[in-house]
């Protein structure tokens, strides 16, 4: 028996076949006045734009230790990550980052400055991390985390981190902390590196 969860669901494919407005078949073409292919309904005229998905999260710190969560979901089940997830409609990036931190770790935080913006164009995502100060050591991980804990720099499980955006953000945070200045950083990840 495996300790992995049963069937898991991923975001639906971006390509749609039928219009969500009228149910007619969608055609892929460049609409008049546009410069790129879109999903267009020739029956009702709806243009179905596809935009990057935003992943928002935090780098929570308590007494110089960094909070990481062990994933209870795919992708990358059972690996460590910063608390983060998809931004919801109707919330700001900051609100989404604070919500995801609470949901995944149970940590109460004071949200700080924007820290990293990482473009991942190959998977149509942008990952945004804020700095955060934990208001206490108490943690109560939600269903998307197997556990949550604070790590000293020397204990960070570098070989067991979930995503390059997480390792990139952690490395930058530790470098900035050593220099004594926490800046704001932008990266575009090269899929082939």
C-alpha cells in the first residue's frame, strides 16, 4: 500500500472545445484587431483569452528559521515547499499569499514586502513570493500539507524541495539576509537548465 493520496486532480487543460457562453464549437484563429491566435466562438463572438496562472506565497520566518511545508498533494507529493498556491479570483496577490500560508501551514503571519517574481512561461505561470514574519511558532497544517516546520539554514532539505521557484527564492533570501538587505527580485526560469 502506498502513502500517496488517491486520485488527484490538476488544473484543466487550457484548450477548450466549446464556448462557455453559448456551447457552440470554438475555433482557433486570430480575431480581427488582434495579433495572436485565440479561442473564438463564431456563433456568439466570445473570445476566450488565456492568461498566465498566478501562484502566490510567502517566505515566513520565526526567529531566523524559515517555514516549509511538506506537500500532501501532487505534483511533487512528499517534497518540501514554501507555503504557496494558486491565486483566487477576487483577491490581491498579497491576500492570496497570506491565505495560502494560513491554509497550508496554519501559521499566523504579518505580511512583508514583495520579494520574488518568477516567470515560468513554459507552464504559463508566474510565481510571486512575499516576505512574512510569523507571529508565533504555532503551526496547524491543512489538508494540502503532510507537515509544516521551521528550518534553520543548515537544515533546509535542498535535495527534497518541490520546485525551482522555491529553491530560487530560498537561495535569494539567504543571500540577501547575509548581506543585510532584503530586496525585490525578478527571474525568468529557463526550462532547459
